């Protein structure tokens, strides 16, 4: 009999879905209408859960699956799984560490350039046919130069370092904040987020959310000021979104480029209506290459767990 796998989110790589279906009895919870009833009836037989980084899995759900051998996060964020609970239960939780670093850093830089250079407004101007009616160069306001900016990175982990590397290639100077100074990072450590915000042109959020909820608050945005940009490719919860909405609407910062939000897929109206925002639908790791690499790591974790080995990417066992 095949082992039973519960998949909580779609995987977009067809060859991986084929292999999953070949190897396991896969239940796609996202296609099931009455999920509670399904879990009550079938949870006891499930041996592995596959979930997303930001969607995770609730402890209540895990409690309905006593035979679980692994929770495989198809992502890098572990903030939506109770790791302490899993550790106490001896349940491996794996993540696709390292697989999406380059993509997320690429998008951070892409978003920052898009925000500085008003790329989305420029695209709309041409697409909507305004150019012939306004041929003067002044029809689109001048943008801001990205090269050479002072960039502040919040969270100097894998993604933060990859953003720093890219920004350095653009001649930017880098400052960073984190829970502590990193000895192997050549950039300037600024312990306080408000101080960092005050001295940079752009703040790029790359931190894990578990210890940093709401850290980008009204005071930080005020310190960033009307010439500052905010980029978030980490978690929406790092930001006080109500404060950000107010600050953006009042022109208190130059721009916000956001891939993540507090209550996805719901994005506050003020952020959607503002010319100062550049928005994406949590897509930083969504390339064929990265999603294929991530899915391979998930397949490896399942294979290791079902063969009785400790999954190499386990964070809890
Ligand atoms: C993904 C993420 O969107 O890795 C994470 O923590 O938030 C994202 O890269 C998600 O995990 C895809 O399943």
C-alpha cells in the first residue's frame, strides 16, 4: 500500500505532481470542500503533510494526524508551523532552505528599481495610450536613481545577504540590522531599526516574522521619510500595515514595493489605490526553476521520512 500524503497547497510543476502521484496516495486538501470532516475521517492515516511557507499548518490539524512522519514545508518560512509542538512530538519539519534565496533577492531588487523608476506608472502610461497626447518629456514625473542608493537591510540571513550582494553591484552602500551583528558580513551593523531607517534611502525587509512582528511601525516609517522607499519580500506581518497605509496615502514615504501582506490575499485599499505602491501577489519564489528545486527538496524529505531516516532538511529533529 502506498503511503498517504496530504497536500495543502497546489504544486505548479506537473512532473513533480506526476511523481508524487506515482509514489504516494496524494490527497489534495485544497480541492476538498468539507476539510474538517475529511480530516476527521482520514487524518489518522496520513503519513506526510506538504504545505507552503506562509500558509503552514495549524497545530489542531497536526493533532488529527497521529501517524505523521514529516511536515514538508514547500518554502523557507517556518513561522506558520508550531515548531516547538513538532519538536516535542519528535516530528520532523523540513523547509527548502537555500532553494529560493536568489529569486527572492532578485525580486527585492526588481521591486526597488520598479519603485524608484516608476516602472509600473510608465508601463500604464504607454499601455493606456497616453503617450501621443502627452509627448512632452515632463508628462511623467522624473524618477529616482537606484544606483548608489543607501540601502538598509532588515534581516541579514540568506536572502538579506543576497540582496546586499546585488545592491553592492549597483554601487549601493549597505547598512543592516538584525538581532545581532554578524561577524562574517562586511556591511555596517546598525542595532536600531529607527536609526537604520533614518540613514538610508531604502529599507528592504528580509527578516523572519516570528520574532519581528510589527517592527516597521509608524516611527520607523517616519524615520524613513518622504524620500525613502520600503521593500518587503519577507512577511506582511513585519509591517504595521495600517500605519503604512496611512503614511503612503499622506506621502510620508516615497514608495512601498510589496510582495507580502498581513492578510493575503487581501490588500488594503489605500495600498492598492496609491501611485506610491508597487504590488505583487507573493510571487518572490515563483519561477519554474526555483519551484522545481523546492519541489525536489520536498520529494527528498518525504522519501527520507518514509524510509525511516531523519530528513536532511529537518529543523525539529
Ligand atoms: C512561497 C514563502 O510563496 O518560502 C516561503 O516562506 O513564503 C514563499 O516563498 C511559499 O512557501 C510557496 O509555497
